[in-house]
C-alpha cells in the first residue's frame, strides 16, 4: 500500500471507529481547532491517563487540580501577557493572517526557521518575494499576536483562560510546601484543559484551541539538583539523545546513551534534570510505541525559552506530520516562583541546602505531556495493514476493548444465551468485554482488529457440549479452545504477561 493510501485509510479509520471526530461541531460545519473524542477515543485516553497516574504514584508524585480561569495579574507575573505571542503576517489585501514561522517553513523547507528573530524572518520574506497564497500580494512586516483567550468574571474583573496547567500549579507553592513538610523534592502533577487562540490551527488534534495537558513539576533545591539521590538508580538507563550541537552539524540521528554518559559528556548538566529526561521517556515507552519512533531533541540556545537553563522535546516520528513533539522537558530555574513572589508580595525563599541558615527560592523542573498528541501519534504508529486487514497494535491494557464476545450464529437461542453469559462473566471479573452478534464472524473479527481489541471469544455449536470457547489473539490470529470456567483467569494471565 502506498504511503498516501495508508494515511487516507488511517484518517478514515480514526473517524469511522469513533476515536476522533471533528472539527466540531460537525453539524454546523465545524470550528477550526476544536475536536471531539468518540467512545473509542475516550476509552484510549482514559487508559493512558490511568497508566500514567499508576506509574507516577509509584514514583512519589501527588496530583492537584486547579481552576482553568485566572485573573490578569497571574499572567502578567508569569510573563504570558508579554511573551506568549506568535509572529503573524497579515495580508493587506484580503486580511488573511498567517503564522510567520509556519508560513516560512512551508514556503522554504530547506531553511532553518526555528529560533529566527522577527527581523531575520522578514529578511527571508523580502529576499524570496513571498506572497499571500490567496491573492498573490507581497507580504510585509511581522506583527505580534497574543494567544491568550480573554474574558470577564462578574461585571468587570478581567480574566484569562489558562494557556497551560503549569502556572496554576506554581500558585499552590505555599500549600504544597506546607503539605510536604518541606521534604524536597516536591513531586506534583496536574491534568486538565488549557486554551490557546491559535491563528490557524491545523494538523488535527496536534494543534488545537482547547486541548489537554498532563504536566509534572519537581520543586527542588540547587544543591539537590546536583546530588540527586534517585539518579543513582536510573543512571544506566539508555535514551536516544539528539543534542543541539549535533543538529547544527546536520547530524540528525540520535545517539543511544546512558544518562550517566550524558552527564559525563555534559550533554545533560544536572542529575535531577537527567532524572526528568528518564521519567518522560520511561512513561512514553510504557505506551508501547514501536522501536525507533522516539527521540529526545535538545533546544538550541536560540530556540530555548528565556527562563530555561535546558530544554528537550520528546518526539515521535509519524508518516503524516514527520517528527511530532508529545512532551517537553524543561529546567525552568527559579523564574516562576521568583516572578509570582514579586507580584504577590510574598517571599518564597526557604531553607533548602545543607546550611539551614541559607534560604533560596526552589528551582522547578518540568515534564509536560500533550495527551492529545500522544493519542494521535500512538494511533498512527500502531496502525498497520496486513493483507488488507487493518490492525491497531495497541497494548492490551490501552485498547478500548480487552475482549469481544461473538456468538457464531445469532439465530440459535442456546448459543446466544451462552454467549451473553460468557460476556457477563468477563465483565464481572472486571475485564472490558464487548458483545457483538451482528454480521459475519469474519467482519466481526475485522471490526475488533480495527479497534485494537487484543482478544476475541467465539461461542459455537461445540460450546454447548464441551463448555469451551475459541479464544483468538489479535496479532497472530492464533486460536485455541479454552474452558469457559478458566477463560477469565487465562485472559488475566495473558494481560499480565503482555504488560510492559
């Protein structure tokens, strides 16, 4: 199958099988940047979140939830009002807005646009006589466009919808410090909605105006960053690193190296930050991405945010959109707490190091996941077509259905009754089971392959006599007879064996 055909088939599958629908609301033509998840999409999302939450509790993280709307002073302090902007080009003839860096990257694919200043981008526009694609008019100067969504609470209080979950977590610092009894590092994560008024959102759920974030924060002292106890346990773990110096030399193949080696070679500066690199990569690997599709790419000094001491993107290679960032790992220094301390007239400096007389404002290390991007890239990289059979090779613990139960024929009352009993037994054992009696058995198998269902159970005429069923495995299509009384236990054992 050609790549183009494969992509078209995949895009059709995502909508047809209830993973992602939109732009929403579809019945009114859709609004760019807004998408809905169908039943299969929500099941997949919740399974991913459940896995993340389970793992993070094991690593000592607690969860918080904060309001999605905050007063103007919060975003003034965080720097979002001043810096959370996109460079835009506005056509003087048709008034169409284009995000300048995206427009240039498409028009000049061989140029390195990331990290260029407004002036440097304007030079490229003039040099190449770039015009508005709609009306062929030369484009001029770059303007700024703030991505924040503004509204009012009550009659006159100006507020903004949060563009990220991280800032709202930082505002809890005093409470978190008290709750943790100043035992550092404090490990916290938050999951929730964020909002950005994107100029021209595209690439499906990869860039939306309302999207999910799953962000981890470590509040930590400078001394502890360099002498991080937990680093010793994971220092031998190998990750695919592409540092910014290699990128400048056009060496774009990541090097698989241990975190200890990365610290030794000064590719990574701090053991605590290396631990964050590990944790971001470890959680992503738990989702079952195919080998060779992941890399960690370092930001160059020009690309890095003004407050950051180091920054890496965890990226997935896709057919449709190339390398896609699904997680950002940032050393934010003490920027956030220092700014909020200044604007709130509070002193966040506390005893952190070996000398209790010396106080400092904690540093913040961040691991920021985009669940919507995870869902898209996971679906695309797990999508396969084998002899015209469409399969989603999702991990069993992530698949929307764990088992599908089929009566071989629907017009045989005894077989139908036994099938429903088997289905109920699986559900009673808390195994996610789907009952389907519609269409030929072959079509029913295919429908579940498309959803990524790892197991199918068929009840046939022999089942009425030997109390056995046929258990079929998705990837190999191998079938075996299993006693009904042992079915739930066998499936649970299979799930444990296949769990990453």
